[in-house]
């Protein structure tokens, strides 16, 4: 804890440096300067057992109260990394005094960097900059990023015997996360090899485990921000020091704003003393939260269950072809309060032998009628699926009470999985009761 306190103080000191890159220091945090950071004195970072690090209030706060501002030069994103790398790319010749990381930076061209995604560039850059120590401008921020221990409950770290306990769709999501990482890692390694970087240097400076830690730090802490260098919407993000200590809730309690002076956070609700400050990352299910961030919310109001596998198994080739033509194939979910429209469409198609010839089905898809005309048949199909979910979930809820026979980490992983099954059972039961 003392080590974290030291790192936190270094971070606060760093983001308050008006001229950090030139080595000039300032000592106070002010709201008056355009280029200065601001952290409200009503905030403190705490490490709480069971929930990890978060930002808490030291006094009561009202709604619409500005609590944090971080200038653009301290935001770590594609644009700021490109700016930092540009000073190396402009130096065509290597020097005998260049270290291995500097040689790598000098080998890149701007066009090669611009072909990378934000995830690929930042994962590479963070991995390398961490090894530069005090020679890195970003050291105070990099020191505050999560350690591997902070991600032990992400399925990407689960051993196979624990991974197989997850629900089918959760395993699918975990596999997609791993595939995204593997693709980014291979892209970066291929670029380095194309620049004739020695394999021993790659193994030494960019081992897969360190690249993964950088990649997960980005995935778990990035915040939305429009960037001119983006290839896709997924590239529009930044890492923001101190702000990234704010954890997720299924209710919005803070709002973000970006303007020419930087990244701002203000409250949208009233806080009492010692309340934790929360963001809302979006309407995410527990499956998404576990696979992407490594935690779940027991009573998550956005939780849903994906039943794509169960429904697709029931479809004929003709029905599948029609769904694909209408862009309604796959991703069928329900919540405790109802079905997604995609699910309603799929259930309706299951009741049509030749969907292309059904005017009623066309009317549903076009929004001219609601799903009431298919309700009886849809409920019958759903009852069978819901009972199967309840049966499977009931058989796995024992995991919630796992002991530490397999070690403390695997015990907690099993307990997380058990809680997911408990939530699935409750969600399926609630919806089943509503249609009985």
C-alpha cells in the first residue's frame, strides 16, 4: 500500500507539471490555468478489499460539480504517442549511443505507424516505455497502470479446467477477446520483423506476457475520445491518468467532457462522504463485464442472456438464409423484462415454414405490426429454452461456494462463475414467470 501511495503522489505531481517535458515543476493543483490539471480536494483514492482501487469522496458533493480535469498532453492515445514518436522518426540515422528501444522508434515511418490500430500502437508503446524507466515522460502514469494480479479474474488468464465451467456464450466471448489480442500481437511482431528487428530483441523487449498486460490495461481503462487518426470507431479512445481510477456502475453518476483544455469529469448525482465515484461504461451484461474487465455486478440491471445457439439449432436452412438477407441472423438475447427485437424476429421466423412468402412476417420486420401475433408460439419455444437454462444454472450454482482446494485464485474464479449462473437462473426464472 505504501508503494501505491508513493506512485499516486508521483502521478499527481506529474499531471500538475506545467512543463513536465522540460523538467520544470509546479506544486499546486489549480482550476484557473488552461494547461493545468485539477483534482478536487474532495477526492481520494482508496484500495478496498473485494472491490480494488477506486476514487472516493472525503466530503459530500452536489450534482454538476467539477471534480477532475486533465490536459491533453497527459492523455495517452494514438495522437499523443504519434507526437512523441515523431521526434525519433525525423532522425534518419541511428547513433552508436542509441539504446535498443530508440533504435526501434527510429526504424518506423509515419505511414507504418498510421496503419496500426490504436490498440496495436499503444500496446507496443506502453510495453516499451515501461522499460525506459525515468527516461520515459510517461513513467508516473505507467507506474499507476494495473499489474497482472489485477487481471487474474479475466477469463483470458483462466486455466482450461476453470474456463470450461463458464456458460457456452461466455466462453465464446472470452475466445473472441483472446483472438483480438492474438491478432494485435501478431500484427506488431510482424511489423518489427519487417524492420529487421532481431528476434532476440523482440523476445527481450516485447514478450507476449508484457504485451498482454499493456493490452489489457488499455482494454479495461480506455475512455471514448474522437481522434483524427482513427481507422474505425474502435480506435477512438484515450487513457487518462487519475480519471482511470473511476470504476463502473450500472447507473451513471459522472459525466465526461472533452474540450480544447482537456478531459473533464463532473458529477451527475449527489454524493455523501466516503461514497465511491462511478462512471457508467455502457449498458453491458455480466458476460461482457467479466470477459472484458474481469468483474460482474450481482444485480446488474443491464444483464441479459444470449440464446443464439439454442435458436439457431432450431432453424431450417431456408430460415437461416432469410435471416441473413434481412440482417437478423445471430445475437439473440433476452432480459428479465423481455426479448430483444432480433429475438422476436427469430422466434417469429421459426413459426413460418417459408418466411419469404409471409406477409405477416414482413409486416413485423417493417414495424407495421408488433410481435403479439406470434406471442403464443414464441412463448412455447421460450419456455423450453428457459427451463434448460434454469436446469443448467441450478446444477452449477454450487461453484458460488467453492473452497480453495485449487488455490485462492481459482476459488475466487469459481465463485464468480457460480454467481453468473445464479444470476442466469434468476433472470430466466423472472422472464419465465412473466409468460406463464
